[in-house]
């Protein structure tokens, strides 16, 4: 991590300087450079100058995040350089006590996941990988709509910090300019005495290599990141992380009592699919129709020519171009 912090500015640093600073051999430096390459970073060997990243990266400010957590009573926050998955880290660990928010953020995920087991990957420092866990004393009646509410509060934070208009694609995607900006994965498990352990994960494209953006989404229009959406003026990842943690903490603290009702109308104003021709892939056969918003429980409503109105609880939805 120390080598990464030294190279994060994108400037060239001589091998001699790195050897002296870290007290290791040139071979050890080269081994650490290899690890950076595994994390998706491109390290250039500059003749006569040493090593440099091909572009600066915005590392998370660990001191600022620790200070943030210390001022939030009932919040436990861990920061990792590398994890398989921030969601998995919290799901496999002990459920937080009711009223406590347990969260983690990682510079790099080696096995990041989306819905239905899809992978989501970003080079170290170029996306935001964040998850928050909460224990409900009783399972909320509108738990299925929680991912919609998470999307809404994430949208609020991103719009405030980045100054861009973001849409929400049912059930778990953040959209800008008809392209996927990020995704949400909400998972839960039942606990003793009727409690419910919930983990809400967010993966946001912040400053990704263009070639990777072309590969990471199966949308016909592709993916986008905050750097493109803001013309290079994207917010710092630490600022996004603390803003999202505040928003998720407030949402989860009130959801057991209030459910999805306080978010329903605002979500409808952000609904990317409303009025669009869609195709829904479910367990039986595709549903073709026009999206007509969501119902009170957060299910997608689709008008079909053959079967009339349909209520979709789960499934993959895409916008039809023909």
C-alpha cells in the first residue's frame, strides 16, 4: 500500500528513491509493482526516471474516513485495500446489533458481484465499492422494495456531489445519458428471534479506463463513469463514501417503521423505464410491453398487448429498440 500511495500522483519516481524510502531491494519493488498490475493498474517503467502510473488515482483517505466514523455514534466502518466482495465481507460476518450500522469500503474487489451472480470489476481506485449492513428487529413488510429506496438515496448523493441528473432503472441500476453508471445489490439473511440481517452494496463507476467501460456492461448503450458525466470534475471518492454512508444509515434506521412509502413518489420521478418499451426476462417466458412505473410495493408494472397489465416482482429488464 505504501508504494501505491507514493505512485498515486502519476509522477515518475526513481527506483533509487523507492528503494531508499521503503528500505527494500529493487527486486522487492518490482514484485510490488506486479501486485499493482494485478489490481488493474498500469505501471510504466520510465528509462532514467523510474516508475509511474499511467494516470493519477484518487485513493480513499483513510484518516478522513476514520475521523468520519468516530463522529457517528453507532457506526462501524472498515477500509480495505482488497476484498473479494464488500457485500460478502458483511454477510459472512456477525450481524450488527440493532441500531448499529456496519460498513466497509474497498479500494479493489477481486470478485465483485451484481444481481444474479454477475461480476462487477473496477481497477483499484477507479470505482467505488461500498456496502452497509443493518439488523432489523423484524422483517419489514416492504423489504423487496429496499433496493429501490437504496437507489434513490444514492441518486440524491450523486446528484448533490456531482451536479448531474441521474435516472433509476428498475430494480437496481443508476443511469446517466442512457448508460449504466452503477448498480445496487441488496442481500439479506434471517437471524434468530425474527431479526433480519440486510446488506446493501453499491458499485459506482468513478474514473474507469474507456476500454473497460466498453466491456463491463451488457447494455446496448454501454456503461459510463462520473469522470465522463462531469467532464473530468468528478467528486472525490472519500466524499462520495461518507455521503452515501450518511444516506444509507438514515434510510435503514427508518425503514423498519416507515417502509418504502416515503420514497415512492420521488422514485417515480426518477424512473428511467416509465413509458419505454421493455423486455422482461423471467423464469417462464419473456414479457414484452410498455413500462408503467411501479406499484405501492415497488413491483414493476408492464402493459402488454397480449395479456394486459402485468406485475413484475423480479426479472431482468431491458429497453427494446424495435
